[in-house]
C-alpha cells in the first residue's frame, strides 16, 4: 500500500502523511524539486549522489540523508542498487504551538554517515518503519505514525551529531520560484516558455532566468526538459502508447528533438529504453 516504485505520482496518493519508496532498479535519477514534506533517503546498496540547495553530496553505501521540508533537491544519475526513500508530512497534524515548536527542530537537512553514533540510533527506527509498511494490517497506520514521530524526535535532538547541510538562502529562493516549479509540473505538456512562466509568476524573464538557475542549478529550459523526460520515461514503462504519442503528450513538438533530448539524458533512444525495461521486468518475473 505504501511501497511504490519511483514514478511520478501525487506525493501522498492516500489521505495519509507517510509514503515509502523502496526499490532496486538499474539506474536512479530524479530532477530538482521540493515539497513541504520531510524526506529520508538511504543508500542501501552502492553509492548515491544527491544535490540539496545546489550543493552536491555523495552518499556511500549505508549512508542516509534527512532532507528538511522546503529544501530544493535532486538525484543525479546513479548506478542501480537498492534505494529507500521515506517521505512524511506531519505539519497538518500539529494542532498546538508546542507541537509546532518541536517540529521546527527538523528544519535543517542533515547527512548521517554510516558507522556513526547517530546512524546506529536512527537505523533501528527506519527498519521498524519498513517492516510495518511491508505488511499493512489493522493498526499499522498508528504504528507507522508513532515510529515516524520517534524518528523525527531522535533526528531533531541529535542534529549536531550529523553533518548539517547548507541552506542559507533556500527559504527566500524557494518562496520566489515555488510557483514557477509548480507551473512547470502542472503544464509541462503545454508549449510553455520562460516568458509564460515569468508572466505567470509576475517576474521579468531576465530575473526569473537568474534566480531559477541559482536555486535549481540548471537553466529553465533544461529543467523543463528534465520534467518532460521524467514523465515520458514513466509512460514508456507503464503503458503501450507509441513513442510519437508519448512525445507529444509530454510537450515535445518534434520527434527528432524528443529522441535527441531523451538520448542525452538517458543514454539511449526511447525505443531502446522501453525494450531494456521490458526485458528487465520479464527477466525478474522469470527469477
């Protein structure tokens, strides 16, 4: 119920503030994005790269990172392996000033290295969350929330024992470009441009171009192509639509352009990618 592959979906597909992505895939990549939910990413197998507030970090096997809600982050291309991502948004449940004050303890992202004291304290909580989510029964939601609260308190009390990550200018930038990021996500299938995005947000093109590149770490059009390719990738894997139909449904108005950008980002053509993923899924079923 709560364990899903990393394809595009609503952050919380059910009215429950916890989502867990636990998978083992040939390669892993996700473009820059943000959400108010907190996120924990664990490199269970092999190393993993992550960019938070335009700063790059390398997670070695076993390392984990806590990403505070509102921090802009992305996952550059990493080699395949087991990945665990836990997202939780408890802010709407904070119905008292005292609880909201405690929640503010986890307002900064923290890198927690393997073989540290904090790592040894955090991992049993995470393993308990994964075990509960793998077999949902009566009362499991209460157990998951209780363990998330315990984990949140543990991280908040011990952030000085991890590596606090840079984020000095993220709040201001996030406030300015959040509407633009949402606009792209909601309209990627349309012929949107830097000009239309700037007008929607009330900015000049020059100003938006400058702050977008600063906050996201890539130019507007490159980010737009990443979002379009992300959606195209999911459609190639999950349905039988033709490559042409998928290209146009994701905002591309030229098949050669779509093929070129897809190859640049994924290292193969859309048809080759579909065949590789179908072959991979077929082989897994035969194991």
